C-alpha cells in the first residue's frame, strides 16, 4: 500500500511538471502574420502563384484562401483557434485537393482547431485533420 501511495504521489508531481511547461500561443504572436500552406494531412501541397494561405491582422481577423477565399473574426482560447460565422466564396475548384481544403478549413475554424506556432511553422490540427503552414515575410 505504501508503494502505491508513493507511485500516485510521484505521478501527480510529474504530471504537474509536464503541464506547467506548456506555453499557449497568444494572439499577439499571430498579429500581422501571413502563412502559406505546405502540408495537408502529411501530403505536400503544390506551391503556385495562388498557393493556399492564411493571414491574421492585429485584431485576430483571419483571412485566406484554399480554392475559395475565407474571412472572419478569430478567437484564441486555451490554444484553440475558432472563427465563428466565417464568410467564404463558393466557387467549385477544378483541383480536388483544393475542394477538400475548402471543406477542411471551414470545419476546422468553425469547430475550433488546436494552433501551434513554432519558429516559422504554424500548425492547425483537429483529431482528424492537420494543416501545416510556413510563415512568409510581408514582402513576398
């Protein structure tokens, strides 16, 4: 019994150490930033003159495009980005991957996606979808 109590106490202490190291993204880190999509669920996304992208302004308004353009007011809470009532153009795209990306970004941002920014890589993720973006400078 004494060993079990010791293990339980040790587990609680270690879990506290792990969770205290988690650093949540702040909206200021996304201000005036633009990112180009590089990977969709582990598959490379073709880089062309109309590459899928996402950008954020100083008030966390989100704008971007996959096949269609989208925009809305973002909210960041506990590492989750949501954009309720997102507006999106509704054109059909010839590229099936871009059509899938339209549906994916709409669902992710409407329902909420975990967001991480490490160096120049922005990751949006849910239990089933992952989008990885690369930061681009404003001059590009």
